[in-house]
C-alpha cells in the first residue's frame, strides 16, 4: 500500500511540473483511466493549482468518453453478466434502480465497472448513459468545490 502511495505522490509531483495545455491533457488522460477517474483526478488537479473550472470540464470529458465507448461497444457486442455478479448486482439494482446505481458509482465501484455490469444486466442504455453523465457531473462539481474550499481554508 505504501508503495502505491509513494508512486501516486511521485506522479503528482511530476504533474505539478506540467503546466498549461499539457497539464490539462494529462488530467484528461488520467480521468479516463479506471480507478483514477474524477474521484482522484479532480482533487489532485485543483490541489496542484490548476483552475478548478477547467479541471472539472476536462476531467468530466475525459471520464465520459469511455462511458460512451462502453455503451457503444455493448451495443455491438452483448456481454452477459457472470453468475457470481448477477445475484449481488441484481439485488443492488432492484433496490436502487438506474439513478441510484449511477449516483453511487463514482465513489463505490467506478463508472466503468458499473456501466459494464448494468449493461450486462440489460439496463436501458440511454437512460444509464444520461444518469451516468449527471452523476459524473455532480461528483466532479462537488469534488472541485470541496477541494477548492478545503485548500482555501488550509492556506488562510
């Protein structure tokens, strides 16, 4: 665990030295990587001094493109959910529905896993993508505002 944390700190210090357009390109690319997504990248970008609004827009876009790609690929290639996922996922699905699953996805499993499992459980694709977009936007704004406010309080 400490090794992973050390690598993240090293990566953040390298990001700190990247400015301008290349910094935002890096934020875009990192936001598209599973497990980083907006949950890690938005606070890191804001904390490293990038514009919070620009970080939010770039990270949202970087996180949404793979979501759209997963939806498009699933349309061509139907992947069934494995049985061990199906029972647990169906229980969560039945109790929360598309909105609930989409809203908790960025903080619990990540949007890509949630998209894949939900589509394998035959969720309505357009509704799922719309709720994922809303969810990612809400998480992005909340993370940017909270991170910015937190740094403002710390630096006073």
